[in-house]
C-alpha cells in the first residue's frame, strides 16, 4: 500500500536554530501534501497544504516565514522550522493522498510524525 | 463548516471488556468518516473508513464502526479489548467532493487495565 515516510522521527535543537523535516511518498506521486501539528491533549491542526511546483497554502494563523514549506518534486515535501523557539516544540505530521487510480476521495496516508523539542 | 466531537477525553477499560468510542460530526451532507489510532510515539494509522453503502464498517485489529445518519454519529466498537489497544483514537471527517482536508476530533485516550 501507499507509504509516506517522514524523517527525522525525533529531533532536539537549540533555540534560534532551524530544523528541516522531510516527507516522502515512497511508492506514489503526490501533487499535494499536508502538514499538521499536534498540540498536547489536542487534535491535529492543519498548518499548510503543500503543492508541487508552487507556493504552499497556509492556514490562518500559521506564520509563513517561520514554517517554510517546499514541495520540490512529486515525492518530496519539506517543512523547515526557522529560528525555532521552545513554543515550537510539538509533533509535526505530514500526509499525502494516494497516487493515480485511487481516486480523490482516498484516505490520506500519514507519515509517522516528527517530535521536535526546542531547548 | 464541518466539525467533529469526541465527547470522551479518556476512557479506561479492563482487558477483555467491550469498547465503544463515541464520535459525532456536524456537516450538511453525508461526509466521509474515518477512525485513526495513534500509539505512543507513532504516527496515525487508519483503522477504518466509511464512504457509502453498508453503515456497519469493519476495520483492522477487530474494530468496527457504525454510521448513524439520524444521530450524526460514527462510533467505534470492539467486542474484546486487548492491552495493545491502549492508544489515542481520532475520529475524522472529510467533506469529500475533492476536498483534501480532514477535520479531526480532539481524540480519546484509551487505557487498558490488565
């Protein structure tokens, strides 16, 4: 089945540094990928929609300059948390819809998530 | 706008007991409904989904869910819980019609007593 690989699974960084998280669709092409953030004891929050070859679409309240998204190919999207602060510590999850033949209503396939801790 | 409510934040059951996790949604038409499970330190895994047809849906790991239009509910059930079922469960709604977005409930944490 369709697999989405997310790397790294866990990262610790110092305040002020930047962290890049990769999301890859391993056996299908994803023109659109999604980035979520999970706050403790809360549900997932959609941060942005990543479109291959164009700018990402950010949800209201998400800082574009802080959470840089690049979707350089049909199988890779990256989220860069710039100038990270402790309040950016969270669980970030990407997802992508299955490739051709699976229909636009197929379930989203999720990566395993990245736990970011900013010290 | 669509919304999802999971009224139970935390549920504790004994191993071998039956389980029902509640999910109510708000949406004008029939949505596409999903249940996901997130084990500690892991990503989300799809348990089952409902698009149309038979309102009783079978999923993986012995789970099932029933879509009840009149109650706007999509409750998740399992006849006999195993200790490995301890995790957080999320109900999600997609409005379909080409929409990529999923709206998640806040999740229900399941604890299992041996």
